């Protein structure tokens, strides 16, 4: 399993929270314009839902309109080894499947969708930490998360 197999209904970006910024570790099926690093500031939280949820995880899932007709929905994830990620769904507002998946409770509760995404990400992170699977981001090998042995 690798990040390219996490194709749901729409594109996504994954950020890792590091100190006072977030760093993009994967971007798939999006416009590619998501910044590779964003400072965690209140000003940026007004622009990027990923920053907002990273700064205020207790408030739950956040969303914003990245451009007219485009929505980004961001969710905070506690990972292994005291690492935290932010998962961002990117979709057009006309994509009803993505809209219901990321924000609606019609067929499956949204919290269950994010729980499923979280589990897949934990599996990938564990494989990366154990060295059992090479996880690729483009053509480069990338390291995702801390290498300490304590789990968080």
C-alpha cells in the first residue's frame, strides 16, 4: 500500500505539523498549487483550512473555499510517535459525491469517513517507520514522521 492508493472521490493533500508550520508530504489529484510549507499564524488560518485545523484541532474539521467553486475540507489526525498530520480533501463544489463524502451525513457519517482515512494513513506511516514499504512522493523517497520508538 502507498499514498497513491488513497484515491477516494477527490484529490487530497496531506500535511505534517512541525513546530510553527505545516509541511506538505503528499498532494494527489489537486491543482498542485497548495504551498509546500505554511506558517501557523492566525492570518494564514483565515486563508487555509489546513492551518486552521492544525492550530485548533479541538474544533474539529474545517473547510474553506480555496478559489471560486473549489472547496478544501481539512481534518486533524494524531499519528504514531507523537506526529500529527492534516488531511485535506480538495473538490469542485459541483462534485456532489465529494461534497457528501467530506461534509454530509447522508449515506455514511462523516466522522466514519475521516476514521477510515485516518486508519489508512496510520497503516502507511507504520509501514514507512518500519521500513517495510517504500513510500514515494513523486520520484523521491520521503520520510514521514519522527523515528522515535514511542507511540502516541
